[in-house]
C-alpha cells in the first residue's frame, strides 16, 4: 500500500478540534454564583496566542480573527515545528 492510499484511510475520520482562549481556577463558591452576564477574567492577555487542540493534544498556536460575524483562528505556529 502506498503512503497516499494509507493517508486516504484516515482523511474522513472525525476529530474533536478545540481552541482554548484561556483558563482560570475558581473556588466552587464563585462558580455557583455565576449567572447570565457574569464576567470571568481569564489568566491570559488579549494579545497572547490561543491554543489549537486536536483530540486534547496541543498542535498549534494562533490569533483569534473575526470573519464577517464568525470567529476563527489564524495559525501562527505549529507545535514541534520550530527550526533549530
């Protein structure tokens, strides 16, 4: 089997893609007090890159972009692709 045919086998496999904008640790007391309109301050600056995860594995970093009325991510760095 050639490499191309081997790759064809997995091209239609669905994976979970997640973009992590930031995170924060809160006491359960604060979580229970959250209501519609509550603001949770993340431990990340607006200029920091966001993480792109595939099946919970970090694969890239990027910048949040707005395209028409939708959010997207512009990939700026692939993890493990840094050139020595």
